[in-house]
C-alpha cells in the first residue's frame, strides 16, 4: 500500500498511511527486526489492541488512560512492563490509542534503552490530525503541560479512519478544535469545512489537517521557528489544563478557549481585524466547547503560562492569526497581555 504522504524531517523520513480498514492488513505495513509490543490503554485493549496484537504476533502492554495519567510515573510503568516482558533494543513499540496514549507510551519507547522502533496507530481524531505526527513526545509535570519529553520520530504512522466512526462525540470535538486550529494556521478551506455544524466530511478533514501539519514539521523538526505556529491557542490552553489539574476539559476544548484568548490579544495589538477574530470565535462556539468552571483559578492559569515550553529566556512566545489560513509567531508578549487574554476567556 502506498502511503498518503511521507514526512521528511532532518533526522528521519517516515510514511503516513491514511485509509479505512487498514487494521485488516496492518502486518504488511509494519516491519520489525525483533519482538513487537502493542502498547494501548485498558479502555482500548479489547476494541483494538488485542486484534492488532494477534495479527502482528505481538505482546500487549496496558496503561492507564486519561490526561491525569500523562505522567512520568505512567511512562515508567510502561518501561517496567517492557523489561518484564523481555524487550530488547531491536524490539518495536506499536502504540495504539489517542493523543495521551501516543504521547506517554511513545515517550516511554523513546527513552527505553535509548530508544526502540516506534509505530503510531492513532485512534482519535485529535491524534490522527495532530499528536501522532512530527515526532514530539511528552508527559506533563505538575507545573505545566508537556514539560518532560523528547523529539523521536516514528517509523510510520497508521491512521485507520474507521476507528473514528464510533468515537464519542466529545472526543470527536476535541480533535475537531485541533483541526480547526490547523485551518486557521495554514488552510482556509479546512477552516471552512468546520465552520458550519453539524456535518463535516471526517475523511477530508483528516487528510487536509495532516497536510498542514506535515508541511510544517517537515520544514522545522525541533520547533526552532515555523513549528511554533502549531501552538496557536496553546499558551492559554496549557495554563487552563494545568489550573484544572488536567481534569474536566479535553485538550481540544482547552485549545478552543485558548484560541479565543489569543485572538483577543491579537485584536488589541492590531494584528488581525476584529471581523476575522469574531469569525473564528463564532466557528468555535458553534461547536459548544465545554464551559470553563466558574471557580477556575485565574492566577493558576497565568502562573502555568510562565512555564510554557515555547518561551525562551525572558521572552514569552505566542501565536496570533493575521488572517484565516495565516498565523505569525511573536516573542515579545507581556504578562499583562496574557492576563488580558485569560480575562477575556473567563
């Protein structure tokens, strides 16, 4: 089978397969030098993990699911299970799950014996359009989101669109907000696909969103410049997630609110027309992201943004839209501006 596209980064080149019912022939897409370990969540083991493992002749390793478990402790538990099962340096980790599973298990694979072969098999819209692509892996720290991580490209990404057919609506919306972010960053036609609920072509959204991210990560593997565009909406979003102790809101919902906050700052700076910002906010709100709790701690959100991994030295970095389909990175953001964006969201 020919890949949908190939991501070419400085450290690696790898195929991205996109289609329906790819699991039926997954054996032909995976080539391992040693034993294969399918790593998945306890919730997905019966749905996908066991069947994929049986096809590959692999062992199954199970991990806890949920953003609260996206931690160094969970990654360490995965490594312990790999050791207990006799994994070696020529082993391969096939990670089956959503963004949290892919990030956490992928990070474990990247540091186990200094790194073993990794295949991403994303099963959520968010993972297929965003987190499985580009080779960034991370777990959370109490002080902030994704502060412990590595750059470790996979051998391949295998996105079976059929897994999305039974995805719970809230999980689908979480990915939808990330795809909408991709539209604002680099593809106005993708944004337009998601601008009018309730229906959209899932397959087309996935393919368009993958192209946006693939183009960016191919040009900038380690977030030195262009790749920071992918963090549009994420500065305030990560602050919100940390303030909520990574509970009660999906990552995509946090990004939705973060985009609205970023746009308010962009309008105040004169970077984007009010009508453009209003159009983006209207599109977001039409999908009804879960409201933020009334008692969320504003200062905790602001404090968490201080630990944003995009920041360099004393500079605060944020991404702002110029138009739908075009964003720009700015590295001179003040604390007062971020507080202004947070207040607008709250």
